[in-house]
C-alpha cells in the first residue's frame, strides 16, 4: 500500500504558500466594496503586524500597497523599522511601545507614533529634539477596550500637551481608537465616545487629517465607523473576522495554503494505537499517513482527533494526539504514498479545509491559526 516515494516531487517537506496576487486583489476588493457602499475616499491601512499575521510582513506589505493600500500598520516600532530597511517608504503607523522606548530611530525613518500617554508624547518631543526630525504622532483614545490608548479622563490634558509640543516638532496627524467588536450597541457607544474625543480635540485646536476607528469587521459591517481611514488586517489575508465567513460577493480569498508531504505510510491492523498516550485506536485495518507538522509549527494540539486534512482531493481525519513535529492521518484504503502533498488548510473553494475549520477544531479564531505558524515552516510566494 505504501508504494514508492514520489521522488520526482521537489515540494518542500513543510511549507506555507502565500499568494501575493490574492493579497493584492483582496485589497482591491475591499477598496471597491468601500467605494460601492458610501466609503469613496476612505483611506485604507493594511495591518501587517506580527509578520503580517504569519504571512510575511515585507512581501505582504508590498502586495497590499500594489493593491492600493495607503498606509501600513504595525504594533511594534521594530516591525516598522524592518519595513523601512526593506526599502518600503509608504506611510507606517506603530502603536504599541516598550515603556522605555526611544522614538528617535522611528521618527528619523518617518514612522508615525501611536500615542497612548502624555509620557509618550514627551518622549516623542525629546526624540524630535535630538534627531531634528518632525515627530508625527497619532493619538490613540481608549474608548472602552481598556487596552492601550489614552484614558478618557486624560484626553484633554493630552490634547493640550500635544498642542503645546507643536513648537518642539511634534505634529498630530491623526486621532484613532479601536473597537471591541462587541454588540452593535457597544460599538455604537464606543463610536460616540470617539466622536466626543474628536470634539474635545477640536476645542483644543486639533483637527487632524486622519481619523480612524474601524478594523476589518466594522469597516465592512458598520459604515458609520469608517471616518477618514479603516485599518484592515484579517480581511487582506482573505479571512473573515466573523466565525462564519464573509457576506457573499465580497470577493475575498484566503491567501495562505499550509501544506506538507507525507513522511511515512503504514498499514495497521484493527486495534493498533496511534500517537502519544495511544488515545486513539483504529477500529479496522487501515492505512496511517504521517504529516510532518506539529505544535512547534503552530498546529494546535487542541485540534487532535478533530481537524482534517486534504490529500489528493480527499479529506482525511487526524487521529491521535498532535505532537511537536508531526501528526497522524487515517487515510483508510486510499492509495496515499510517501511524499504525497497534504494540504492542512487553504482556500476552501478548492475543497481543502479552511483556517476557519482549524479554528473551530481548536476552539480559537482563524487569526490565531495563521499567525502562529512557526518559523520552521518556510514561506514561499506566488503571484509576485
Ligand atoms: C490588529 C489591529 C487591527 C486589525 O484588525 P483586523 O480585525 O485584523 O482587521 C486594527 N487596528 C488595531 C489597533 C489593531 O491592533
């Protein structure tokens, strides 16, 4: 049953294939949707933090810009600096900072600093003084998420300080906030708080060019949260921020396919155990195929005995525990051979499992499935 290895195949042992033409067309589709639903002129920020949700920050950033994204968004300054070092000169905003961060390098390479405290505003002024560069900032207001962002009771003080630091080279380019994606009523409450913040800022003489509140979910579902820009993360990867996919007709396609090659095949008799703890035993004679990806590669152990993979167009269940480097698939009597390609997830329109199905199997969200794909899995790119 195991047959000869497919020695002709040169496919890598494990691999995440990212289709950059898909990233580009997802950004185009999102922009077309904004335009078609009253959002003409709304700018788009492609969020490429966390190595572009595991897809590779530099190639994804380039593809998103080619698709018409106006801005790039990252969490850490280091992520923004890496984009600059790769030669990307598009506008970049970074919003999550080490408390002892120096902003000098960031502002000298033209990265906007998302500001969550008056201390950070003062640190930008200091960086502007030492570098002679303008410190472009975007004030992040906490409107209810209670993560970072300036707390409401400190808004006016921060606005006044920002205004006063104008003469020291600090310029407020934007004011933004982030939604909890809770109920419609909760989101509306946050939107109202954000608008109060904008009004208070205007009272202090701040009327920045950029105002932004919505990430993918609100950008699609709540046009009144779009303001002058939307920050799109999960959508550019073709994944839905909701558990059950996108509304029809948006034209968004998953950009990542995760795959590996069958590393071992064996025929076993009924009652044979599989993987650690022998937590699964085969109910009949069957063929087991070994897939060389495990939790070291970001495959959630929680999905043991729950998720499935696709081999040669057929779905096969994972049996037994997912281990650090490998897991076992029960392929029944299918003629699976050593070296065959196994697709863990990709574009479900082609019949393979989706990242969403893995998320359900692991009690998590598709964001986590793609973002946690480990560094041992090489990324390869199509559609450049
Ligand atoms: C991660 C993040 C986003 C992107 O969210 P998606 O749901 O992936 O679109 C937008 N804004 C901020 C502040 C974020 O941290």
